[in-house]
C-alpha cells in the first residue's frame, strides 16, 4: 500500500514540475523574441543611417564606415529575423530536461558571442591604427576599423544583456532536485523543498 502512495506522490510531484516548464518556456521565448526585435531594429536603423551617411559623406573614411555598418547589419538582420520568428512560434513544448539543455545552450551562445565581440573591437582598433600604413587603403582601414569598434561594442553590450536576462530567468527554472525520497521509519518519505 505504501509503495502505491509513493508512486502517486511521485507522479503528482512530477506533473507539478512539468506543468511549470510550459510557462517557463513561454517566458524564455518572449525574452528571445524581444531580444531579436531589438537586434533587428538596430540593424534597420543602421541600414537607414548607413545609407544616408554613405550617400551624403564627402570623406572616404566616413563612406567606408557607413558601408561597413550596412554590411555588418545585414548579418545582424539575418540572425534577428529567423530568431524572432522561431521565438514567436514557440515550437513544441519541451520537457524539463530539454528546457534545461536549451537554457544552457542559449547562455553559452551569448557568452561565446561576448568573447567574439571583444575580438571584433580589437580588430577594429588594429585596423584604425594600421590605416596610417595602408597607403591608398588608409580610408578603408580607418572607416572599417571604426565601424568594427562601434558594431563590436554594441554587440558586446547586447550579448552581455541577453546573457544577464537569460541567466536571471534560469533562476526560475523548476528543478527536480527539490524532490527527494528518503527512508522514514519502516517506509520511505517523499520530501519536497519549498524554498
């Protein structure tokens, strides 16, 4: 009889934890949706500003700056649109294990991106400093370098913020480790931590 009670208790507890995954996943998708909307908006703003800047600039280095901003944000928009659509659709409901893996993968992506962003900034600084040694390519190096510094700096802040949002949200992830089975007298007890 006691084993039946244990099985029922474990089933009810697992249903409670799994029932928490769906709202967690919805919030996870909402965070991604907003992040991709922000990235896409930034990209479109760069297209407009870059187009205007390129056509109105008299200085070649400034033209190259705007040219690189447009090229760079083609990639940003190429990431933002499918990311936004994926988050908007939500996909299939994940199990707790799948959600934990997706959460960790997302956090890792944003951390790795932050390291890459530092590389973009460093490359931009190098290009800008190297421009004086480039002869007829000096304006291109200076303009592209300044663009890499700007775009890398934006992405560094964006990826750090995205990581922060997801890491903070992960604290709400329902965990099975709050449930344990322990010996109790002549039977077993199901212990659920409520903290």
